[in-house]
C-alpha cells in the first residue's frame, strides 16, 4: 500500500518546525529543496498497492536510501543516524524532530528490492544533475 503521507505541511503550534530551526545553508537543507521529490513519487507510485498494510512514505524511503549512498552507511547506521540528525529528518520530509527510528533497517532492503536497480540508478542521476548545478 502507498505509504501514509501525514500532511507534512500541517504545523503543530506547540512545536517549532525543522524548517524554522535549521540552517538553510546546510547542504542537506538545500538538497531537500532542490531534489525532485514529486517526480520520484510518481516514478515509484505504481510499485505500491492500495490494499494491505501501509508502507512507509516514498519520500522517507527514498531519502534514507540517498543518505545511505551519500554517506556510505549501512541500513542500521542510516536509520540510527536519522534518529539523531535533524538534517537527515528534514531531508526525508519530517517537519518536526522525531525521537524514534523511522523504520526497521530491513525495510530499506525491501524498498531497494521493490524499486530495483533502475530505481537506484535514477537516484544517482538526480544527484549527479544536482551536483553539476552547484
């Protein structure tokens, strides 16, 4: 099933958003705004069912996979770092700081299997295009 996409733009009036707290000059902050998330969601939407247990949001799983490749991290390490790093969370679409891991490390393996080598190649192409413009 397509991942639940909590209305990320809805703001909790008692919590400051990551958007307000983070340095907008940080590379992950910039990449979060420049990355073509809508295109990626369209590209992978057909791989998800509308029945069964809801999957994790495509942006979260895509973001974790990209962070993993950028920083050369294992599944376990990228999930652990996400819990500690507000820039990782912001890049993956969180609006407020989360105090728990976003998914089990094995969920990343399932996601990579779902999108296949073609999907992983498209991430690399998007990143290369972004890096060339910088």
